[in-house]
C-alpha cells in the first residue's frame, strides 16, 4: 500500500478583495499540505481568512496569487467541465446553512450528485437509501427539508456529500447553526464516516468540539497561518453542558 | 509518482484512471462526464413550477392577458374576413359601421376572397397589441430576474454538486418554456372564444358560420408561438446571469 500522499497542497496563496475603493487582504501567503485520510480543522476568529482559505481549497474561488494543488493538479488550470467533474466526484461539500434544495425530498437531494455523475435512477436510489441509512434517516427519505430539523438536514447534507464516494469532504462550519448536543452528534458522525471510508475531512470552524476529533489543527490569524498543531499538542478540555450519562 | 503538475488537468483525469483519448473531441469526452439527462431536467423544472405555483401564476397571468388580446384581435379579423367572403351588402355595411376599413361596394375586378385576405386590423389596433406584448415581456423579465435572485443559493449549491453552467441555463429555459406554452395556450383559446362571441353579438350568426377553420387554426398557432417566444426571450437574460454565477458568490448572497 502506497504511503500517504498529499491530497491537497496550498502553495503561497494570497487573496485580496477589492470592494470599490477599499482593498481587503484576506490571505497573505499561506502554505499548507494535507495528507490523505487526515481530519484537519482550520480554526480562527471571524475575519481571519478561514473561509477564504477554505474556498480556495475547495475550488470555489481563485487565489490572487499562489497555487492550489488537488492530487498534484493545479486547479487553476482546470476548465469549467473539469472543475465541475472535480466538484461532482472528488469533493463533497457541507455548509453551515445545510444548503439542501428545498423543492426536493431528502432522497432526491442525496441522489442529485449521482444523477450528475451519470448514474441510472435505480442505482442512484439504491445508493441514496443506503447513505441515508448510514446517517440514520432512511425512514425520512421522502421528507422535504422544511420537514426536517436542523440536525437532520445536516445529516442529509453529509449523506449527500458522500454520494459519489469523494476523496475529500469540505465542511464549512458544519455545526454553526446547531445546538451543542446536535453539533456533537454531527462531529462524531463525520469522524466515524471519515475513518471508515478513508475520506480526508477538512473543516473550517469556530467550534472547539472539533478539536477532539481532529488529527491536526491549523490556526489562522490575519490571513496567515499562526501555528499547526497535531493531536498530541492539543491540550484543551471543553466543559460539557447538558452531557448525557 | 507525479512530478511537477501537468499543465492541463488531463493529468488529473489520468491519475484517477478516467479514460482520456487525445486529439479533437477530448473536450466533449470530459464534458460528458458530468451529465443532466433531459428527462431529469424536465422533472426538476416541473417540480420548481409546482412548488412556486402562485408566483408562476402571476408571471403567467400577464402573458395570458397579452396573448388573449392578440388572439382576440386576430380572431376579430378572421370573423370580418368570413363576413366579407359572403358578399352580402348588409353585412358589409355592418362591418364598415364597426370600423373596418372597407370601400362601400367591392371594387371592380376583385373577388370577395381577395378582399377578405387583405382585410387586416387598423394601425392603431396593431400598435396597442404590440405595446401590450412589450409590456408583458418586460414584466416577464422582471419576474424571472426576481426568481433567479431568490434562488441564488440553490444555484450555487447545484454548482458545488457539479452542475455545469449549461444545466442551470437549461433548467430555467425549460421552466419558462413550459410556463410560456401553458399560458399562451390559455390566452390564445380564451381570446379566440371571446373574439367569436363578440362577433356573434355584433354581426349575428353569420359571424360564426362563415369562419374559416384554417384561419382560426393559423391565429391560434401564431398567438401561441408569439407567447411562448416572448416567454423564452424574457428569461434569457436572467438565466444567463444565473448560469454564470460563481458558486462562492451565489452562496454569499443574503437570503
């Protein structure tokens, strides 16, 4: 079995936004390598450039300078079709606001990426139900997002992100809109799925509960990486409110 | 295994084992790796209309009225043409009274059929119809822009799931197309029925019996075509805006 290689490599990435007359420098030269199968958290205060870095890695935005390599391919060189392929098959996204399509049922939401990938309706439904079962929502497959709670919607979003067996899951503040216990459940679920399937999880978050499950934590401040800590170096105990017995 | 990254993501596909023929047609091969079958896009568009039914109704209402007006006017001309073809002077007088531009008696050498064919609506009426269609189109553009703006986040999400720009365009065009055809059908039929009824009230039974079915058919077809065409025209700009959005912009949009 080949040794773990770098699935994501960020090299000298900088990003400035110009909003009219103002120029905002969100990132000032960031270097980062992420190995296959890692669970990485990007942490930092609001305005630190966390989401911007996250968007760079996920191919949602282009850096002003520097390069982002996914599987050693410079994603700035990809054309629209290849980018779409990348987003469809290699990367799964999870958002703070769940971003489920309101007019579709849970099952349809989960199978949508599979349809884009060219799967037949039957295959897609079968796999979709399986994934929903994995997150514990198989019986609610015909429900629309309005009929599901926040935690359930996020679980559907997690199932959707796994639709085409991606190598990377990008989670942008997955627990941002959830309460403490639900947030914990989601984090446990993500960790379990990632270790079972060998998926690399990269999450940008404020949530300290993520620290317990992360292999590495990247601290960002003012557009630069402050420090990168591995599991052994993390020494934070988080008090639990309303913990279960 | 991979040295410095290849300039094109062909290297990417090769690494992941996807088959990649070289030479022309390569782009289409990659394009087909992400697909949206037509039937599925139809399903999604239909679902979108059903869910936003009330909003769709309002968008369609102005189209229905404008197409009804067009159809009504054209049907009126059809009725008049039918009446002229009978050659009866009493009917002719009635037509002139009603405002149609006809000489008091048929000019020498022209048949009733020829005259009927030349009988059109006056310039003033044409202008009114044209204006109403224009207003209707502007209304459609406005309504569709609003619809697209509302769905920024949905569009951004679909792009994150791998949707190509053309998928988004297709979904919106289909939605507008379906609304356009449905609304135009309703409007064209409604306008026609009223046109015939008004003809009956004004000119008596002859108005109905002298109608040529071919004429009516042409009117119906034309009205529907115009309505559907305008509906599509109205959605082109908003749909292009939607399709070109970058996912991150779409998701930053406040809702």
